[in-house]
C-alpha cells in the first residue's frame, strides 16, 4: 500500500519477505523517559494514561531525528500511539512487527500485554488479533536498557556519559521500523534458502503458521522477467522442504549481482490463502587451503570496517538511500565488501548489499557483555540465532563472526566454552558459511584465523608476515592465548590511520601517530595495503574504517560522508590484483 512521502523510513522493512497488506507505524508517537522504571506502578501501560512528550519513530531518543536528543542514560522509555484497523482486515490475523528495540521490550495492545522480547538488534512480532477492535486501537511499548550491566551486548554504545575512543552515542528503545501486517489464518511464516548452482537448483525450507495439512506450497522463480523454474510440495506439518530446479544458472558474484525473483504461495482446499515475494542469489562459498572461494574462484576480500552510525540518526540511517550510499561510497574506494562491525545491520542494508554485489560479514554487538562465565550463553546465543535466522538468505553475506575482540574483564579471562558453544551452534545453524569465533582475539575454535594489527610502519608490518610466505613462523598476536592450526588467515583490522585536519580537538582519536600530510597518509596507506595484497597466504584484508564516527577520525570519509581524499587514489591502491587471486 502507498505511504505519505513525509513518513520517516516509509519503505517496506523486510525486503526478502514482502506482502502487500501492511501499515507503516513510523512517525509521531507519545514518549516518556522513565528513569526510575516506575512506569508500570504508575499505570503507563494502561489506555487512560498519556505520556508527557513526543518522539519520531524509528529514531532513538538520543538522535536529532527523533526530536528528543536526550543523550544521558535512560533506564527505561515508554511509547504510545493509536492506529485505525482497516475495515477489510476484520478476517484473518493481524501481526505487529518491530524491526529492533534496544534492549528489553514489553508491548501492550489496548492495555493488555501481548508479550516481551530481549535483544536490541533482532526483530520480533506478536499476533494481536484477539486484542484489537474495529476502529481505533492503542499500542504501548516499554523498553529497558542498561549498557553498563555486563548482561547485554551493547556494541559500540558508550558505557560512559560521554563518547570516547571507539565508543559512541548510545541507542535506547525503538530504532527500526514498526509495522502492522494482515495475513490469513493459515500463512507462510518464514523460509530458508540454500542455493545449489552446481545442481542448477535452490533448496527451500518453508515454515507455515496454522494447520495447513493437506494444502500445498508452491514456488516460482524468474530471472530478468522470464520464468526460470517452478516446484511445489504437499503440506503435512508446520514445515515443508522442496527443491526448485532452475532452467538457467546465473551466478551471484561480487560486483555482479545477478538475482532471481521468487514467489511463494500457500494453497489450501483449492484456494490461495497466502503469497510472499522474495528473491535469491546463486553462489557458493568455501575455504580451500588458504583461499576463500566464491563460486569456485579465489576472491581477495578487500573489506572495510563499517560501524553503521549516522550523525543525525545514530544507529538508524535517515533514509533508505543513505544505506545504499554507504555501499556505493565503499565500492567507489575499491573495496568489495565490509565487516558489519559490532552491530547487526538492518535488513535494508543487506538488501542493498545483495543488489550491488557487496560482500558482508555478519557480526553481533558483543562488547559490553561479560563472557567470563557460562551465564553469557543465555544472554548472547538466543539473539545471535535470531540474527542468523533473519539474515541467512542474503547472498551478500558470506560468513559469520559472533564475537569481536573478547578482552579480559576485570582481570578475568573469557570463558572459552562460551565461544566454543556459540561457534558449534552457529555451524549447526548454517553449515554453508565459515564462522570466525572471535575476530582478532582470543580464538578458541575457528574456521579462519584472523588478526587485528594496527602497526603504522609498513616495513615492520611487512617483516612480521614475511616468514610465513615460505612455510616459516606464522605471526600470532597472542601466542599464549590462541593457537594457529593452519586455517586460512587474514588481517581483519589494520590501518586506522588518524587523519582529519578539520577535527583536531582533544577528544579526537585514531591509531598511531598522525601523518604530517595527505601525501604521508597515502604513502602509509599504500605501504600497509601492499603488504597484504602481495602476500600469497592472505585471502583478504579489512581496513579501519570507511568513515569517521564522532571523535574517531580514522575514516576515509568524514562522519557526514564527505571524502577526505580523491576516491580514485584509494581505489587504485586497493584495486590491483592480489597474490592469492585467480
């Protein structure tokens, strides 16, 4: 259905699972900060209590675009808004969806609790059919957040009042689109797509809500508007598996994103009761010796660190175009992908990565979570698996990395069993992609051995990796804490060169010493990057970072996405052939 152009983030938020009957609930909501977490006692969840302020959803209250701009800690926040139920939604089911709410959310409809969700980065929904009435209805949301607790992943949200170093402004409450969806009593609920180009097909695992036994699930693929394959299977339970043969094989490749359109439908007793539009890409990923192969071809991963922050929206991009532009900026600099760093990015970003042929690694926002005890599993794994489920079908996503730099906490080492369990469950959830247990340190069990190295001197940087070219010693940043076992190897953070002459205040931060000039920056950038491109045992690199974030000024672009250097100069350095590439 159409939306007013003034509606913030009006685009459909879930591009791999599209239905026509939906209502975007972004825009003005009532809002109130609840420092004492006393809102329930005061009855704020009830229908008769208005809240004291307003906010623009889906932007967090810390952001300028929210209209609130409150950047101190908030123990809890409340939201309310009304919606009018369309007359033609009187049958079937009405679902209420949240893209992401940080951190612990409870939702009421017309004063009655419909459920809660824990996790600041993953979507959740409720069937609210039993609680809605014809005409006007009321939604109330409460979100509690405590990034200092050690009991929740916070990512790069600052644990101090001010932003500092590589920690930035916090995000509290709703930060992705809220929407309503109308579905039939029996409907498709989700799907897993497993591409199989070698056998000219895709394998589908489709889940169904409601008892549709005796019905049929059908799948039809198109490529460039022409029919490319059909398949169907009878429904005997809540899940259906089917293989969709393809008449033509078109591979999804980096920089050449060939995508198939996919339509799924559910028929029951001769009637179509649900249909969903989706898409998929045909590609394979595998490790082969020291090479990372995509569709059988050794592809050097020219990655950049992307932290997913925006000056006016913090965690939330002001527009869908801003998501696309960040990828286009990166491609223009000669990168072919990114580490999506310490944050689960919203599905619209992954959609544009799929469309633009841009490689991405999925990562959780583990910083802030205390992983020195086994208790961390219950605080990490459920949300991580929700994120894997959400993003599984994106062809642009080529690997998983649940943890990043798992430093000791208060002198206590990480609980290695936590990392091992998360790794093993991730491999069970997705055997098709490699998993890095923890990027940088401290590896326990991993498909890839990656290091973070911010040495600013190209000569000493080169010297430490030279022996492994001829079978000599493999450089390990923490040999007392992690053991290299012959895995594929790459430097997943390097550079971070401190450069922004327009931002020289005392809070300004970057790695190493500041270059004396732009020419000195480019010489250092080229020297460091050449080491990795020329190394026959390296399958990729990841430069820190694409753009500045607040006081961290080591980006190739400024925080407001202005280039610091002529993009073609960086592109020439990044773009030449790597030693390991076919």
